[in-house]
């Protein structure tokens, strides 16, 4: 079967399942190359099938020898034209590799927002996972959420607040650079975005896990945030997503209260900008990335999700180099926020136009490769192999 890369706008439609597998193996090799570290042993990752959640899972399994439960929302193959989603194959590749090392790697592919999902995971922890987890990672990114109590579905909007934002964006489908206008969100859109991408579901998970008594004494729960800089403030930090992230900050306090009697802790981790399915469709953000990555690659500080998450857990959370801000958030994004990096990024972005945005002045090549890697294309070490749709359908997550 031939796998074709197919991009619409900045959304990948085509996937290469075998390339996805190779990409997971490459990330495992990266972690193994760094050796082992002391960390948690029983981990639940909500949003485990791609980018930050997957990278976290790989670092913890292959770095600390953790058994993991991953929850994600992915689709399997139907026919040669519809091969399902990359995350489906990432889950399979991860489980196979982890099981080879004797680790438990349980995948739940279902809507993490529902009460039923939470109950199923809790039952599994109680009955088959040793009874308790010592780390809960919340790494969900979604455009929609159905409130499990009211049944109402909310859609998130990536929009500005107050004034429209006008700026450059890129389109990877036709390799163009164009001006985009981002409208301000309505009050309803703001509220819905907070409902989807804010901290409510994280808190619901922690409440359910605590009530079921499946958290260890000293349990940690992490949630990935992004604050960004003045270069993306108008459409990120100062936009609807920024408010959703602020809601996560607020929920941290509630979760810390909830976990106080078992010495638990809720930790916001302000992560760096990386190329993911979610970030590629944030308006203007790819332009920021192709400037930022160029500067950071030149300085030797550019990171992919696996590099970033491995550093976060190995060196910061379970190591001796954590850096917190004044409100207690962990700040691995300090390499991105470095003042010289930001000044150079700004200078570079201001020079960009239709002619040069994909030249070697920028890191368009890095961004495009990382984007392609997400769906199993341009993967280092990939060797073309033959596979049938029946063989793909026979794979189990
Ligand atoms: P992603 O799109 O690569 O992964 C999202 C994960 O959520 C996938 O595993 C997906 O299956 C899962 N998911 C989505 N809806 C679900 C549902 N209803 N039920 C179960 N699973 C579901 O996203 P990415 O970029 O890794 O984002 C993860 C977190 O990291 C988000 O909170 C994001 O805001 C944050 N972050 C991302 C940054 C970036 O530059 N990409 C920077 C800093 C933070």
C-alpha cells in the first residue's frame, strides 16, 4: 500500500502508519540514549497518543521504567482511503515497545471527558494496575467537549479578545505566506473555549481518582500550559486560549486543596512552543515558530516534544534543576523566553515576506519536517515496507 502525505491548510489528512511507528521508536531511542532516572512507577496520562502526552509517556516508561495507562481519542483504519489517525498507530507502537520491556502499557481509546471513561480507568487501576497511580499527567488538546453532567457540547475557538488581530500566517498545503485576520471572540465563544480547554475536566479527573482512593500518598499531577511572549500575546496569552490556560491555573488551587490530605500536588508546567497537530492550526503561530526555531536551533536550544518532556521530568520534576515562577508554575519554557532569543526572533519575523518565509533565513524546513513527522512522513530511519489494510486492521491498541 502506498502512503501519501496529504495536507489541507495546516491539517494533515494523509498518514503513514509505519512511519508513525518509526517515529515512536526514534523517540524511545532518544530517551534510552539519555539513560535511566528515578521517577514515578505507575502513571496515568490523559491525552497520551501524540506530541506532549506521548513524549511524556515515552520518557517515563523508558526513562524510569514506569507502567502507564494512556487515554486518547483516536480512530482506527476503515479502508485504504481512511487509515485512521496517527495517534492510533502511536498507541500501538508504544504498547508493543513497552511490553517488550516487560512494562504495562494500557491504552484506553475513548472520550476522556465522559464520566464513564473516568470510571473505566479507575476500575482498571483498582483491578489490574496495582491499585494506585503516583503521577497523573493531563495533556489533552481538543476542539470540543461534551459536559458529562448536562450533555451539552461546547466548541473552543482560537480567537482574540476585544480587538481583531491582523498578521501573517503560513499555509503548508500550498507553501504560501498570507495575511490573516482573527476576529474577536464573543462572550459565548470565550466561555466555551474555557469550558473545553480550561481546567474543569482536569479537576473532575482528580476528584474522581481521589474519591476512588486510587492516588498514592504524595501523588503529583501535571498540566501543560503555554504563556508565550509579547510576540504572540494578542492571539494566544491575551486571547481565548490564554483565558483557558488561566482557568487551569485557578483549578490548580482547587486540586491542591483536594490533594492536601494525601500530600499530593498539582503542578502547572509552562511548556515551550512545539510543532503539534494542535499548535499548527493556531493562527499566526507557525510564523512565530519558524522564526523562533531558527534562532533556537542556531543557539542549540531548539527542542522537539520528546526532548522537552524528557528534560522536564528527568532534570526538573524528578531531577535537581526545577525552575519555578513566582506563582509556583514550573518554567521549562525559559529557553524560549530568553531575552536575546526573543529579540532575535522579533527581528527575524519582521523581515519575513512571501519570498523568504521558506528560505534558509527561517526554520520553515524544521517546522515542516516536524509537522510531517506527526503523521509518519519524513521520519528519520524509516525504511519503506509493504503492508496491507488487513494487516493494519488486525493491529490492536
Ligand atoms: P495534541 O493534539 O498533539 O494531543 C492531544 C491529545 O489529546 C491526543 O492524545 C488526543 O487523542 C487527546 N484527546 C483529544 N480529545 C480527547 C478526548 N475527548 N478524549 C481523550 N483524549 C482526547 O496536543 P498537544 O499540542 O500535545 O497539546 C497537549 C497540551 O499541551 C495542551 O494542553 C496544550 O495546550 C499544551 N501545550 C502545547 C504547546 C504546543 O506548542 N503545542 C505548548 C505548551 C503547552
